[in-house]
C-alpha cells in the first residue's frame, strides 16, 4: 500500500491519469490590481506575483505611471505558468512599458520565462522612455529567441540604475545579456549581473548589444558568457558596444568563435577606466583581453594577462595599448591603476572581490536575510489517498465539514456520496481503478464558506 499526503486550508485536488495520481501543477493565477493610483505621490504598490501579472497585462496603459515594490516577491511559482512558458514579459513591441518602476531594493526571486520562439524577452520585454531602478532579480531563468535579458529584452531611450541580476539567460537567437538584451539611446548605471549567458551572437555578461547613444557607467558582470555562432561578438560585459563605457569591469569567462573579448566582443565606442580578468577563449585571431575587435578609443583600461590567457588588448590591433597589460599581482595593487580614483568610485581590498578593484555604491546580488521564523500555522485539513489492490481509498479529516467532490473537466463538480467512517475517525471513499481508467478524474475537498 502506497500512501501520499497533501495539505490545504481550502481545497485539495488530485489528478488521475491512466491509473496514476499526481498533484495538479499550479495554474497561472488571476491578475490582481495593486493598491495605488499610479501617480508619483500615490504609486501602484506591487506586493505579489499576481500584481506583476497585472503589470504584464496592462503595459499598454503604463505611460507616465509609477510602480513601486512594497516587499520582496517569491516568483518561483512562475515556472509552472502558461503550460511551462512561465511569466509573460511586461511590455511588448506593440504595447511597450513606458512607466517608472522603483524596486526599492527589494528582490524578485525565481522568475521563470521559457519562450523559445519569442523576441524581446525579460522581466520587462520591451521598454521605451521608461525608468527601471533599485531592483534585484535573483535566480532568474530567462529564455527567448533574440533580445533576451534578465531585466529587459529591449530598452529604447530608457534609464536603468542600481539593478542586479543573477541566474541564467539563454537566447536561441542574437543579443543576450544578464541585464539587457539590447539597449538603444539608454543609460545604464550602478548595475551588475552574475548570471550565466548563452546565445548565438551579440552576447554579453551585462548587455548583449549597446547601440548608438547608449552609455554604460559604474557596472560589472561576473557570470560566464558563451556565444555559439561563428560571428560571435562575445564580451564579458557587452557583446557589441557602440557607446561610452566608463568605470566598469568584467570577471566572467568568455567563449566564442569570432570577435571575443574580456570586456567587449566588438567595440565601436569608447572605453575608459575599466578592466577584465575572465578567461577568454576563441578560434579566431580577433580574440583579446579587452576587445576582440575595436578602435583605439580606449584609456587607462587594464586586463589580467594571466587569468584572461591573452597578451593583446585588442584583437585587430595587437600592438595597441600593450602598456595596459597587468599581471594578477599588479591587478590587485592600486598603484598600477594610473588615473583611477580609489576614494569615490573605486575601492580595493584584499578581502573584497578577490583583491581586484570593486565599485562603490553599486547594486548587489545578495539575497534577502533569512526571515524570522513564522509561528506554527493553524491546523490544516488532511487528505490522504492510498491504493489497495484495484481500489483507490481517499480519506480525509471531517473537521470543518468538508464535502468530497469529483469532476472530469475541472469545470463542473459533483458531490460524492457513499463515504464511510474508519476506525481512526476519518472519512473514507473507495473507487475502483477501472472506473477511473475511463478518463481523467479530479477530486477535491470543498469547505463551507466562513
């Protein structure tokens, strides 16, 4: 006899499929309208995954609206939503998110999005003229086609500040980043990602592609980066950069085929006061410590020749900036960083960041502290189901006067009669497996309304 137990305060549902019982997976919940009016003085207060779902369904009404997280949110239930596709990104190309989102430094943990054929995938899918700030997205699992990021798939004319992401980001197409898949005319500051990134081309630890008029300042990435196509454009921080990058660093390993760099795969912008330390691997000549391919608009930017395994700064100009090469020992000594400020922007300590320079006043990926233990919950009602020979025995505690109900479609429910009392004081209903084999059978306990 095999016993299985489920507990619920309100109802219990189990599913019979070809003679085997399994718990029903969590259905996508109904969206919940948050408190607030969406104004600066009375913003929408986001407290639950149901509120986040409401945001994804009302992105077309987000222009100029204000949203604030009121607490951290466990979003791990999204892994079972929408038949395994998970959360629906907030904002699409047709209905962009145009609001102001303030995370108040709270965390959204365990967000899952699995949309292999969709572009513009992330917690926010497509944003325009939006502000995204003060948020931690932890242990996310984000998958899409192209323009895939932990925070946002595509950002046009947006401001992103003090955001941290961790987990896994995967693109079956191009432009994948731990924070953003692609940014255009946008500013990214004081943000970081430790997420692992996989994509075809334009793959970066922080941003897949940073387009014209975008700039990245005081950011870092430390997750591994892997690009699959022959035209890889893979970088520890940015896959393909077109704008200024200032006071940033990358410490994750980078692998690809063509145009692979510790900081940028290809750089068409400017790089100032940055560094890279992650292992850099590639099959082409355009593989280097800072940029696989790029121009010479690069100043006081260093790379660790020992940990990167690269002796060139830029892959297409091997004689350029050889004086910026540093050993691991030198990389951990402030005296070897000419022109850097270790009072305001940068810090350096043997006990922080493995001894490499670190950024002050930046977002972090630390989880919330463990909460205080909750008091013991109120007693819950118990449902037990066991097999004995060819019969299924369903038992439950009669406390609370529940009624056992059965359905074949989860729409219409009928009360079940014929239960008996056993020696332990539990109600028992017996049904033959041959009856169940005729189709799906769902059972639940329905409690009287209080």
